[in-house]
C-alpha cells in the first residue's frame, strides 16, 4: 500500500470512530435521568448470613501472598 492509501484508510477509520462516539454520546444523553431498571429476581442469588465452615479453608494459601511456609523470591 502506498502512503496515500494508508492515509485514506486512517481517515476512513477515524470518521467511523467519530460517528460511533457521537452515537454513544447520543445514547448516553437519552438514558441520562432515567432510573435503572430493577434487577431481575430470577437472576438473584441469596447469600446466607451464617458463617462458612472453617474446614473449607484448611490447607489453603492466602490469595496473593503465596504459601505460608515459603518466602517470595
């Protein structure tokens, strides 16, 4: 491709991006001020208030800290 072809492609892509951003801005402006729809009850999960069984965590590593008996390099 020549430099002219590359510039034409860049301009076309930039124009398309500009149109899409303008459309997103219009959609955002149209939804501004509208309350969010209520959550779908069929997709909600009940989390019990009871404590987890402590045996679930036996022999587990602390996430992000590694194993208790080893040192980070």
